[in-house]
C-alpha cells in the first residue's frame, strides 16, 4: 500500500499505459509507482502470446533470463538467452546465448 506524501491518506493505484500511478483521493496528489514494465522490450513481448524476450542494440543483458549452458569460449556455465528474428522475416526467430562472464554471443543450432 502507498500513502500520500502530502497528507498521509491512502493512495489508489491506477494503471495507465502499463505504468502504475497512485492518486490520493483526499488531496489529489499523484505519484508514479514502481514501473510495471521497465523497458520497451517488455511491452513488445506483451503483445505476443509467448513470453520471448527480443534483444536490440540498446537493451541491457541483465534483463534477460539466464540459463545453465557452457560458454564455448570461456567455459563459464551460465549465459543469458534471447530470441532474435533473422533478417528474412519468414524464418522463425533464432535463440541466441550471451555468456554472463565474457559476453561471448552464439546462436543455437
Ligand atoms: Zn494527499
Ligand atoms: Zn564466456
């Protein structure tokens, strides 16, 4: 529960464009809640039925799920994974891995 910074009254949550907003019913003070979706990737993913993360240049790897897989380069046993659409759009997206240690990227065959 969130209380108003100004009057201490209980604030009500309202969801707008995927973001939570809190409004005080007493004084009308609004406060932005914790972001429900943090990046544009999550918004894109929401539209699809499957929850598959898709990476782009600006995305932060830390937001992707990790899996236990051996890095072919440094033999670290953990990597982030994500799906990426190949340039020809009619092929299914390929799963890529990115080593959590050396950031080596490779694709699943
Ligand atoms: Zn208030
Ligand atoms: Zn590695």
